[in-house]
C-alpha cells in the first residue's frame, strides 16, 4: 500500500527562501527566550488542580493526627492474643465501643477489648487491632465477652500518628503539579488555598476579510472563522485563558488597533492568517511598525510562514490561516511557551518510535509534521499510518489522528517499515512511556 503523497496535497504556504528561514529548533529557542514565568496567585484548592505550585506547602499537623484503627474490629493488648486459634480462642471483656470521631479518655487494661471502627482513635493501652472477621461473635455489646480466634502482632492494623507526615514537614514542593492526590494531601495538611503560577491570558485574533462568524452561513468567497475556536480550545488545553477578539478584516488600521488592544490586556498574542506576503497581509508590517519581528519563516510543513515577535513586551506569534497549519504551529511553538509561562518543567510531548504502515513521499526541503494514527499490535510494537488527507486546509486528519508523524528534511521517500519519530498528542507532557 502506498499512501497519497503529502507533498501533493493542497498547501498554499510558500517554499522557504533565503537566510530568514529558521529551523524548528532555532525558532523554538527564540520563542522560549521571549516568554517568562508568570507571577504566583493564591487560589482555592480545587482551582489549583493541574497547575504548578509556586511555593512549598508544609503541614500544620501530624498525618495521621493520632493512632487510629485501619480496620473495623477490636482494640486489644497483643500479648493477650498470643496463641489464639479458632479451636482455642481467647476470651476478652468488651469495655468500650469507639466510633470514628469519638475519643475515649480511659485506658484499656489487660484482658479487655474495645470495639473499634475504622479511623477511630486507638485507646491508651491497646497496641493491636483484631479484624472483626477473626472474632466470634462478630458483634458484641459492651459488658460481654468476645472470642479472639487469631493472634494479633504488636502494631497490627494501627495507623500510627505522624505515619505519613509530621507537623512542619514539606508535603508538596514548589514546582510540583497539583494532581487530585496532591489536592487531598494539601487539604489534609491545612491548605484551603494554595499558591500557583498564574494562567496566561492569550489574545486570539483571526485576520481576513473572507471570514464570517461560525453561526453565519458563508456567502460567496467567505468561510467560517473556525480558527478562533480551535485556537481557543488549544489554549484551554494548554492551561491558558483564551481571550477571543472579533474578526479583523484585511485592513492595516484595523490590524494595528487590534494588536495594540491585545498587547494591553494579555500575556501572549496569537493570530491566524495574514502572515504571508500577499497584497492584503498586514500582520508582519504592522508588527514591525509597533513592535518587534524576530522571524517569519520556519523550514517546516505545514506552516512555513510562522511569525514571532513582541508588542510592548507581550510575546506575539502569528500562525498561518489554513486550519491545519494553525493547529500544528500552535502545538509545536505556542503550547510549550504557554506551559513555560505557567511554571511547568515538562515542555515536550512524549515521543514514540514506530514503523511506517505504508510508503510516504515528501518534498525534501523541510521537516514534515504529518497527522497520523499510532497503533500498538499484540506484540507491543508500534506502527503508524496517515490518518487522512494532509491538506493544510482540512482538520479531519488531525481529529482522527493521535500523533504527528515527523519526517526530517533532506529526504523525500520513506518506505513501509521505516522507523520514524511520532509526537504523541494523546499524552500529556512529562508522562513516562
């Protein structure tokens, strides 16, 4: 089977020309150099889920705060149960019933037992808990005898005070990501709010006089402004807060006004469209006029026109207008930058090596990021195939795929069975494979 040649699919981006064309690695380094980690903010504990801690969290108490039972059963003196079996049980007097949340100030004497529930404080004198399953009868009122049918070693089924954490210990360190377990740990150690790095506000600007809103029926020569929504979704998935601007027509003054407004109220600006060299592409000239332009082309496909710069200190990244070019460019350049701003140390999606399920042809001049689907066979080996048309105007292959098949520049043909690199879009950064 030979897949369609991705180089033959529709792509309106121009071939790289001249020294201004950056490698992907060079471009990413320039992007990272223009972003900074944002300041910290204190948020309610549930709002911290998935975010990065800005300070160490210490415990205000021991965890567990007291010796407590790990099982429903009977608190006993371990020595009283030595040699107990079903055929030769030990009989103990039940002197107390202790529920979770109760506290008995008395002392358990030799020959006595206290009925105890999971999580209840172990009484003074007791040094073991016998599970209720190894007693007979299993439920006994205070003042009656219970038969213990198995010996209980010292410490059995008792969770000791400070077993997990002591007061003053660091329970979560700055730089850690707040998982659901971390939320529980922070809650158990007295933190109703926690300090995390702020989420970036990302201005999203779609340019083009051909655009109409998605709830409108496009007339002749018009298309829906889907990029604004797909970019907003990608910003949310990266942890940011999208700020969608209205459609900006192909007009120099309108472009200037939108960029100035975005720079005032956001931490990062992302645009789609208007980054090529057409008569009505105003992104680069306006950026050069009111800000700074770092580069405008990257040796990649889809999306050779990629524009990096800043406006009044706010990082700016201009993406091509074709939906897939926008999608790929965001994933490769913008997503890791937004994660860096939020304090994440893991910026790279996991990579998997896989063998091609079919031949693939490409142009030799640049690196390709093809939308593909990675599959694992019963033997544990990975194979990868294109997930649909590689046209930069179509998103179906991105939707059906789960990775970018990365084919390096300098080569034009990759035979079935060739091992290639795949960027896993279905797995979060920092996840071990």
